[in-house]
């Protein structure tokens, strides 16, 4: 248990040891004890999109499109023609949505998490019977039927079913950029505060067995803290820096995880595209035994990059040597990153 952000905050692990922290990176990609429910039991395929708030849409475009390589497939606009949402395409079923609505000093940049359903009416009835008080099914601004469930922490979870004529349907098979570093949004992180209420909510009411769901191997991470600011210039939690420290911690906790096949190639590509120094693209083996790397968008929200393969031989906290190919840097002290 850790006291952060002025409240008591807990990590929700649901008794699964592979969900432990890995110097800010958490497991969950492999090795689950239980299998997710079938689509007949829970008609949720996986993550459809995650929506983040930013202050500057052009800077966000430079990051999500220019650096990560996700094409801007479509925008939503208000009556005046101003862009209210930009959708960056990961694959035909998954998007990263960015809204230029972040207010100065706002901690939480994660506006909503959206899940794709195969039978929205059935899912709505199921959640209604479990006392989740889902909103009515309505047509969203992207043209899809959608309803919302609010978590005990106030996070917005939307559930939609892709419909003919929707914005996503119009661009199916299009905007699959060869520049994108990943074709799979693998997980999303959401803040949790009270294990007593969150555990039963996610597992029993939502039906996310061990925080997993659907048929694509996607899952939730529910951390209470994070140490991912080590990939930025170090920042201590002092009275003078506390506000910025809190914003950075929230930006690290509420995050997306994207899957890549080759971490070294991905690291080198991102370093070239972003002009990053070696620290900003440091990759290490997490406690989940995957290579992990963390980048942050211009508003401070983390992108966790996860290599598919499991490292069977290298210990956790092993660092991929910077620069040209060289032997990995193995930690001298267990649990402590050995570089820099």
C-alpha cells in the first residue's frame, strides 16, 4: 500500500504474481492462470481505442504519426469545423484517439477506454443484470452504437460495436501505414485506488478474468504507482516539484502498451525518428520477462513498448546496451537497473 496523490492507493493484483511491477513495467502479457471467458459468455473482443487528452494537437500528431508511425485515419469535428478528436490507426479494429482538451495542471490525461463488443445488446443486458448501471445504448459521434460504464475510481469504460457507415468502417483496409512500429494495441493501464472494491468490479462484474478479456490476448493493467520517470530527466518529489511529479506519475500509470516483434530494431528506429538520446530509448527486461521501453507523448502520457518474446535467460532489469549491437548489461544488484 502506498500513499500517493493525497489518497490511499492500492495495486490490484487479483492474486496473480505475474502482474508485479517491473521497474514501472508490469507483467500480464503471458502466463495467466485462468483463460478469459469466451465470446458466448462475455461478448468483448478486445480494446477498440484509448482516448487521451493533450494540449497541442499538432505536437500530438508529430508524436503518434511522425514518431510512432500511426496514420491519422479520420477526425471528428464540431459545428465550427474545429477538430475535437483525431484517430490514429493501429489496425482495422484499434485506434488511439487524441482530444485537444487538456487543462493546465490536469492530472489524468486518459479520457476513456473503449472495448469492442460482438453483441452490444447482450453485453448491455448482462452488465445491467450485474448492477453496473450502464448508460443507454446510443449512437456515438463516430457512428457506432455505444454505452458507458463508470469504474469505482471514475474511469470511463465505453463498449461499442462497429457498425456499417461508421467512421471506422469507412477506413477499413485503409491507412495501415508501413511506418507504424506496431500493429497491436496489447494493453491499457488504468489507475485503481481500492482493491476491496476494484477486485470484484473488474473480475466479477465486468468479467475480466485476471484482467484479461476477448480473443486477442489483450488485458488491463491496474497499477497504483509507477517509476517510469527514469526515462526522463530525474525528478524528485519535493514541495517545489510535487505538482509536476504527480502529473508525471499519472501520465506513467494511465498508459497504453503496444506490441513489437524486435525491440532492438524498434528502439533504433524510434531513436532516429525522434532524435532521442540513449536514455530516452533505454530498453530493459521487466519482471514479466519481456523487453520493455517507455516513451512519453508531448502531454506526458506513457507509451509502453513490449516485445512479444519472453526472455528466458536474462534476469529482470537487464538493459539493452545503447548504440551498436553489444552484449546486454546484466544487473549487479537484483531489481536495480545497471545503466546508466
